[in-house]
C-alpha cells in the first residue's frame, strides 16, 4: 500500500512540473486511473497553465471519470466556466 501511495504522489507531483511533457505524462497516467486524491492537483494544474488546451481538455475528461462528489463536480463546473 505504501508503494502505491508513493507512486501516486510522484504522479501528482508531475502535475506541478514546469515542462509540459512531464505534466502530460502524469495526466496520461491519471486518465487511466482517476482518483479523487488527484482532483485538487488536477484543477490547480489546469488553472496554472490555462493556455495548454490539450491539458485542460484531458483534465476535464479525468475529472468526469472520477466518482461523483461535491469537489469533483465543483471543479468541473469552474474549469468549464473559465474556458
């Protein structure tokens, strides 16, 4: 279980990288394994790099795949309304 959390944390940390290719790698991993723990970092990533259209679209897709929750729904609405 610790290894899984460490791996997830590394993927989430990738969302904070300046270089787009590292963020893209993390986004691609999270696309296949959406988790609510990544909801806030994904939203922060979308707002930090608003000009990266591919990234924003992928983040919305990931958030939509996550189990429904107040946080997830709020992030989806905020991201959609800000674009």
